[in-house]
């Protein structure tokens, strides 16, 4: 079945594109959701108009969502979970749990369908992509640690030690070496 997309559809195409899709996908999802129309000769003539209107909307939406994307790109989430000795979780961290944690930390209300992730089933760091628009897809870092262990601290940039700070640490060892050679053992 050939359809003309009216709206941007993730992993399918942008508004104004003519795509060939499975009959069931077109009939049961795209057409009822008003994301596409059948690709008739009359509809194809209006494709350029649809493309230009969608491009204008896309620019406006990207400008609005860029602030949210910048804020989300800085977010790091941590989850404690029970895991076996190999690092495999007994359960999983689902997209709904990640959305709830994001809501709590940033205040942005997202839907779990916007997260491009499979349930997290192992310890360690994972990258989760969030689809805000077709063009804005910020990534967040999700760290899963073993429950009961210390929560991993976020990396904090510390200034490099200065040369002046190293000298006091070295002086006591030199003084100790001098006094050990001259000192008499206590009996």
C-alpha cells in the first residue's frame, strides 16, 4: 500500500513523503491516526504543499524544544537494583521508571514512547536516547549499580595539584630519613 505522509513518522519518513508500507500498518495505524492518506494522484499533487508546511512547523518546534534538549543532555540518572554475580539484574529498569526519574529530576513530562531504549538488564552505564522531535534526540546517561553498594558518585572535575602543594608532602619524608640515620635506637 502506498501512502502520503501528512505528519513526520519516526523511522518511516517526513511529512510529504510517499512511502510503501504494509497494508495492516497503513490501514490500522497510519490512516486512523491521520498520519497519512492513500497516495492517490490528487493527493500526490499536494505533497509539495504538505512538505513546506511541515518544514515550517518543524523549524518552530525545534526552536522551542532545543532548550529542553540542552537541559536533558546534561542529566545523569542512577538506579539501584538487585543483581547476580555476573552483573545481570534480577528484574529490569523499564522506560517508565526512567521517565518517572526524569520527571522527578527535571520536571519535564515525557512519555515512555519517546525513549528509544530496551529495558536495562545489566549493571553499568547505559545511553538512552530521547526523541523530542525528528531532529532533536538528546542522550542521557543511566547508571545501574548493585543495590546495597555505594551509589557511584558523579565525576567531579577537580583542579590539578599545584607544585607548591607537592613540596610540603615531600618534606616530612626527607626529614624522617635524616633523623633516622643520626638517631640512636631507644632501649
